[in-house]
C-alpha cells in the first residue's frame, strides 16, 4: 500500500486530483500525457531508490557508480564520452566518478593507444569481481520488481518505452550529449 500523507492523499489520488484540476481549472487538454509521465517517473524513482538502498549503498556505491561500472564491465574498454552516452550521465559526472572509482581500485584509466589525448576506461580485476558479485544481487532484485508482469507484459513495456525514447526527436527534446 502506498504511503498516505497527512491530507490522506496517496499517489494515485494525487494523480486523479492533478488531472481534474489541470482540466477544469486550467483548461489543459493532455491529462493522460501527464498521468503517463507522472507514473513513469514514480516507477523509475521507486525502482532506482530501492536498488540503490538495498544493493549498492550497503556496498559503499552510489547508483551512478554502479551504472558506470556496469557499462564499462559489459561494453568496455571505452572512452569516457562513450561511457557518458551509454549511462545517460554527463561527461563531467563520468569524469568525477572515474576519479573515485580509480582511487577505489575499481577502474583503470589509461591513455588511448590510438589517440594520446583520450583515455580508455576498463575494470580492474577487483572491479570485475565486484560487478559479478553485485550483479547477482542486483539482478535478483530486478526480477522481484518485474515479476509482477508476465514475460509478454515485460516485452510490451520494453517496446513501449523504446517507442517513447526513439520518438523524442520528433518534438525537439533535449538530452545530454
């Protein structure tokens, strides 16, 4: 059951209130769009917070650090710009995380053999061992979240979210470079 605030309103009753007020008081026409994105953001926030709090923080890592290590683990070695693109983080955020993860012995940061101005990120042996270990727990938690949906529903959700992601260029959205 969703937590209820002092006014007795939970998330779903807030969404209904928002839809009603936006339409009746302000004349906005796209309440379903608001409902979809409020729900998408809430789901994303809940899942992210749970994974970070239950799996990553107890190991001394942030959600952002996990995302960067995950990308380097599976797609690396790669340049920080590619890591930023694949994680959805800014280049500056990746740069700051790299410093910490190098100091923690999780990442190697070495000059690129082809371009001396660039660097390549790769996992250290300790970083690789940590990712294999942490991902077991992370993946079980992912399964717990998605197990509420059938396999078909999961595939449909991925397809629909993919459609949102790929259609964003049609109306001039902004994104990190």
